[in-house]
C-alpha cells in the first residue's frame, strides 16, 4: 500500500491519555477543588483519589451527585481537612514526638549524671511518679530500650562535648 502512496488508516488502539500531565498540573487547572500529595491527586471535598491522567474522569467526578453532596457538606464545616498519603504523614514530625524524645533524653542524662542505674526506671513507683507528675513521663520506655536506643545518643553527645572542651 505504501508503494502506491495510499496511507493506512490510523490505528484505533492508541490511548487517549495525556502522557506528560502531572497531578500538580491538574491542581492548577481545576483550582481548589483538588489537591496533590505524594504524586496522587485528591478531591478536596470527597477525600478520594482521582486519576490525574484522564481529564474526563476528573470532570465526571466533579459533575457527580456524590461530589456535589459532599462539597456542600464540606463547605458547611469550619475545619478544612485534606487527605494525605501515608508516606507524607509518616515524614512529618509533630511537636509531641520531638517533645517526647527530648524528655527521654533528659531523663537518661539525669540518671547518668546522678549515678542512678537505668533499671530503677522499671520500678512501679518510679513509673507511677513519672506518669503522674512529669509531662510525657509515661512515654519513657523501660530500661532495656533506654540502654539500646537513648544511651548511645547521650554517650555520643557527651563525647563530642568533651572533645570540643579539650581543644
């Protein structure tokens, strides 16, 4: 066929998906209806993941009855909640987590400086005192975990301080 200048009909198997469209492109296109997190496109009011490659799928969702119903409910609420991916949630470090780590490190440092064995932290009366009177005191782990996880950190910090003082 090519020899006679006749071209074959275009292939019907070709997909009609946008190959180089990112979720962020769709967010800029549709405004505050959608948001992107971790390479996924979310409907803000419905908290569902949408296919960012096909624009028709997004348009169909935005015109659906469930979306309009959820959008009305979403606008009535004062608190705006956006769904996030699990990896993004795990990466964020809350103030409670940093405060907990600080309390544990201070407790280990206090025990070391006062020559108190870490096994004393396992005693029931010490545990009761810590949970009642110390903020985040109930989050202090048992002595075995204190030795494995937090004692090397304190040792390294003290070693660095001693090395800087010697110079």
